C-alpha cells in the first residue's frame, strides 16, 4: 500500500518519485529509526545508542525536560 497507495499515485501523476523508482535510493523495503544516516554507518553504533538511551532514561526526570516546576 505504501508504494501504490493513493498518495503515491498523486505523487507519480505529478512527476515525483515513489519508493522503488530509483532502485534502493529510497529504501523501498523500509528501515528502522536506528538505521537512519549515511550508508557507511548503517548497522554501526546500535549498541552505543541503546546504552545512551538506557542512561538517559535513568537520569532524566519523568515528563517534559523543559517544564518548570514550582
């Protein structure tokens, strides 16, 4: 549905590209948030990112980090 859903038909009708038009340039198979970034870095740094996530979860208070508490 992502490749040929209603929005894709609209984009294609006006000359745009949909996932798969230029091979793997638009990653038609999809990706996860951890895989975003330059191609050379794909799959690298995931362990460090997870460690940072866990550290931040334990250090930051619950709620909005910029909220004022009075």
